[in-house]
């Protein structure tokens, strides 16, 4: 790494920059607006969320489930629903500590990148609302009409996939890991592969598992939302 190496500030999204899980919250929202069966969807959503927290999630199965209602409703209805989701659910949870952290890195001249295991449909408007142009999210396959099929395109940005997708992102800019200085903020042990790869890992609003690992390894611990713990 050269003395003038670019500095990257990498952020997980759910429970890191947000005090909630946007994917889970979107699922709850689709039930509230009548797109999904309340009992069956809640049961399956809770099961997938438990697998995510346990590190046993099949991300392909989950994305098929998570995007199904969007796929069936079509582009116009989906866009309108997401705009309402942003107003009613996300905007009240774009909290000052997270905005301040982003602006601290922006002021320092760092390149800002959100790296999330949540799909691009849910997260791109959230990244835009946070003023972060670079988003590495689960990309969705599209059919001949340009609409979602329910499958994932390429490598999902989940667990080890976050490292692979960041390597692709760096390569597109002519960089390798040794050409940049990286800081990564995350709450989850699912992100250990990337936390272990970067120069400066920051356990942010960490769950008990990650907090214990961070303490043992001497990583910085940042609690952005103590009132939401």
C-alpha cells in the first residue's frame, strides 16, 4: 500500500447504519399493505431471519422469498410501494449518529461504499437517502422484459461473498487490496470474512457474538444507537 493510497469507508447497512433490518422491515411492510398473507409470510420471514442471525441462511432461497411479492406486483406498483416504505419506515430511522459517521468519512475524503446482503431493490433508495453513491448489494436477475425473476445475479454479497464482491468492485477501479486502506463497520458475525480482511474492522452495534470477538481481538466497538440496543 502506498502512502497516498485511497481510503475506503465500508458500511454494512442493517443494524449498522440503520437500527433495523431493512429486508425484514420491507417484508413486514408488504404484509401491512396487503401483498402477503400475514400468518404464512410472518412465519417464513421469522424463520429466515433466525437463520440469518445464526449464520445458516440459504441466501438464494431467501431472496426468492423476499422478492416474490415485488415480482408479482410489477414495476409500477413496486416503485410506489417502496417510496411509501421509505417515507413511513426508513426515513424515521435515518438517525443522526449514522449520518454523522458517514459525513465524518466524507469530510476526510474517503470513498464511501455500502456493502449489504440485502437486495438492490430494497437498499438502493436507502443508500441514496444516506448520500452514498456506491452500493454493493445482492443483485437481482432480470428477464427479457427487464423485471426481476427472483434469482440472484452473480455472487451474492453475503458472508464470504462480500469479500468477493469488494474484490470485483476494486478491480473495476484498477485497485487491489494492497492499493487501498479499508475500514469496515458491521454489526454481525456474518461479516467476519470482510471484517478480517480490512485494515480497520469496527464492530458497530454488535450482537453478542461479534462483541465478544471484537473484545478478544482488540477491535474498536462503536455503539451508534444505544437507545435501540
